[in-house]
């Protein structure tokens, strides 16, 4: 697992917090992964199991799952919990991705 410091050193990173007993988490993760691989293939995508990373989640103030954080040089650009519309997520990632990778 990457440390918070290592993730903060990434120019841009997408974090996905999930739990195995969360049906929404299980359904959403492959869709987010597909979005990243198809449209933002240079974006580091970290899948973090919530019960294994409680302290890390606390540092980020991520209190529920599924949880998504888009970080630019360790600073939060976007946060979402629960059901996430993929078009909305794409619209939040696109400008930051263009700034860092185009």
C-alpha cells in the first residue's frame, strides 16, 4: 500500500475506498476502473479496502464508502461518497488530467 506521503507526491491521483460487504462499492469499482483505463490511462488509481486502511481514511477525513477522492499534488480536487454518476466524475477528472498529462 502506498503511504499518504507517496500518494501526495503523485501529480494527480484517484483514490477509491471500498468494503467487501458493500454492494454499491462492488458495483461501482469496475465502472470507475473502466473510466480511468479508457479516458485517463496515466492517472494513478488506488483501490483501498476501508477496513485495512482506517487510519489512512481518517487522515483524509473519508468517513463512508464507497468513497472517491481526486487529489492534485496531495490537495483535494473532488470528493464523492455513495452512488457516483460517472459523467460527473469524468467531468471532474478531465480538466485536472489535461493540465497534468497533456
